[in-house]
């Protein structure tokens, strides 16, 4: 950082992009800017309250943390001021002039892809300050960190068009003032009744007083009044909190414009006392699957109503990262740090309680409100599947909540639970059968299903990218083995085994011929017990990766071990009979390779030589 007292800097490129979108593309819900600025002010007060535990002098002479919202119709300014922690010059540059959060790039992608960009997206990506430029053509920030002298205040100012001005300022009071110089058509934000209404709508449950000037005959009297509830919602008895209160708090907590889908509010008393208020969102944030695993936005942790940290990842496992809420503990040390949290037995009990509450809530939705559960599962089902791998202790509970398409359904949207599948198993069936693919159509049309369809055995169709990974840790449910119809040899009764042996013996010359024609392209050629209509399919070993997943990993740049596929054939199919009777070596080779090509395509594998496949196909069609 330069030591110059006054300077002009250019915005970081991504900030400039955000500002351009904000000032040119946001049309609806402009008033959300006030919620974002008040939320930032609340965070600043929270941080000061936490730091003052170790350094009480930070709040000397001004111990009541509060937020002021004021306006000046003549100057056309709106000011949001807090007496929180404040910022140093370096922090102003880091927090406003640049964006370190890589979520900003996804924000830009999301905004650019929206047919009608919407201000409601802003808070979800941690760029809420810039929403000020939706209604202001110039913004001034005055800030002084609580532990710095009055002469080291900072003045930041910008019109949002690529540059900002930074200067040293004499500020006798700690904290931050954000001054919006409103655009000509934004008169509504210069009216006291409108601002009061917005504070109550979006920020009523901010835990610090939000104060506005008292008016008489439309003019401020010099007195201030608190317009929000200014109490921690979660500390109130549940009977005193309305659904509207819960929803209002959720929106301010999660920067979400939509209502929460469901919530659970509990107080645990005993040797360890704590309160939890946990919400299930109705819609996923944009970064849930794309990097959301790295950028956690977990629960807010309070200790005796003192804010300790945001995004406390230790309070919930990663697969429940979509949950929003607060945990307020009575018994943790107030000087807690992330390092202490990682090795704290008390916190482990709180975490276990949070997981139980969330799973209880999801189970209740599945049992009592199937439409809400369907909404939840569409948004977060794939994230929940990660728990099968990550949370062995709750694997059975999580598995009970999973839903899959099946061969007895009527489309990808009609799903079945594992319990429902088991309930309609045929007598004597002891296996839950499934198949993985990269789409519903590919799964339903797979040739490996033919024998199962012929015998009326239901097969679960799994086509989400996370499924194959999940199934690596999921081998049994309710005493039933889970098996992939495409892997290993199928269990046959005595009659079936005898029939298979006879078919294999009769096809020995054909199998040898195919193996010679295909050479190194295959590891083995054998008669299939799976096929009834198709000429060929691939068969995998029990521990072999599905071809569609191997293809995706290669495309992502991963090195995958080379393996030679096993080709299974249906000797009764006309194509196989044609191979058997073909005396022209070139045509026989084309037919044999085409059988392998189509088996690989049906399995989602990547053809080693697509051009050769097209040429073979053209030669055979031309005769």
C-alpha cells in the first residue's frame, strides 16, 4: 500500500464488472441495498463486541453498539452509520477496492446468464456493499478502526465507474459511515416512513438497535428512535415467535429473498446448554456444487449471545452446508478460536445435536409434507448424497431420505425410496439392483437391463454425477446388498447356470473368432446372461469404474488407468450370426469392432477412434 495521504486508484477488474452489472442491469427489489448495508454494519458491531472481550478499552466512552440510518432531502443523501469495529486504510482497500472472494466470479456468471438480472442475488455472494450503486450515483465511506487514533480515519469515495479516491481523514469516533448520494429518481429513499418500513421488513431481527430520527411535521427533531426489534430472535420462547418472524429473521440471516422451506428451533438444557435455530432454504445458492465445498457459509456461532464467528464449519458436516442458522452456546470459552473449535468436545456434542435436528427436520418433511420434501430434494438431494461417504454414523438415516428413478417409474421425476423398493421386492430377492449412467435416458435404455426387465425385477436408475462416487461407500441398506447390474457375474439359479454353460460352450468358436478380430481392444469376450434383445454390452468387474465416470474424469484432466473392457455378446442376435458366418476377414473385422463400439457408446465410454467408427459404419451400410 502506498503511504500517500490522498490517492486515486482503479478498481480491481472483477469489482469493475460487478459495479457495471449493478449500475446497468439490476431492475427489481432495489431496496435490498438497505438490508445489505445494515447487515454489514451489524457484522461490524458483532466484531467489535467480540474483540472487546480481550480488549475492553476498544469500547470505552461509547459502549452501546448501534446503527443509525439518516437522510438529508436537500443534499439528497442517505447515511448508514455504525459504531462497530471500523476499518483501517488497508482494510478499506481490501474490502471495497478488491474482491478476494472467488465466489464473485460465479456471481458475475450468474448475473450475466440471467435474462433479467435481480438485486436479490447480491447478498448471496458477499458483494452486498456494491448494491449501494443501484440507487446512488456516488458513495462516500468514512471509517476509523476502533484501535486507531482519530487522525488515522479513512475517506473512500467513488462514482462506481472504474476508480475510487482514498484519503486520510480526521474522525473523532470509531466505526463506519456509508453515505449514498442518491440518483435523481430515487426520492422514495428520502422519506422516513419508507425507510422505517424497509428496516422492519428486512432487518427487524438485527441484534443491535437500528435508530432513525424522530420526525415532527416531516422534519427531524434531533431525537432518535429504535425501529427494529433489536433482540436475538432465537432467545425468545417459540410460542412468542410467529412464522412471519421466523421467515423475516431467515431472510436477514441468509441474504435470501425467498422464504425458508422449514426450520427447527430448540433449546437444550443440562450440563451443557445451547440453543439452535436451523433453516432449510427452498433454493440452493449458485455456488453450492461449484466450489461451494471450498467456500463454506455455515452457521453463525454465538456464545452467551456474543457473536464469535460466521461460517462456523465445525458446527455441521460438509454435506449439510446448505443449512443456515445460528447456534448460541452457554458453555464454550469466550476466547474460542477456530483451532480450539477443532478440538473441543463440547462442540462435538453441539455438532451431533445439530446433525440430528437437521435430519429430524428432513425426515419430518418426507413423512408429513411430501410436496415440500420434493422441493428440498430437487435442490439438495445430490448434496445430501455426500453424507453417505462422509458420515458413516448416520449413513442409514441419510440413505432412508434418498430418492431414485427406477425401471418401474414413469420418468426421471418419479422416484422411489430404498424402503419402497424393498417393500415391493419379489419373493426371494435379496439384492437392491441399480445401474449408473450419465443421463436418465442412457440408464433406462442400457442393454444391461434387458434380463431384469424380462424377469420383472426393478432396477434403480442412478444418473447424477455424485452417484458413482457415493456408491463406492454404499454397499448395503437394511440388510440388503446393493449391486450394479453391469458389474460382476449375475447370480443364476441351477437351471440358469446350466443354460449359461451350454450357451457358452456352443458359442466357443464365435468367442474365439471375436477375440482374434478385436485383439488388444478387449480383455475378454463371453456370452452374456444380461442380454435378451441387444447384440452386445460391456461388463465391468466389481471394483471397476463406470465408463461414463472415467470419461468425465479424463475430460477434467485426471489420469485414468487404462483397462481393457470385457465384451458380452448375445449369440442369438442376427449381428452375431452374421459375424459367425462372415468369410470376408475385412467385413468380419468391421462387424466385430462395431459390436464393441456400440457397447462402449451405450455404456457412456469414450470411443478411442470415432473417425474409424464412422468409416466402419459407412462401409457396412454401403454393403
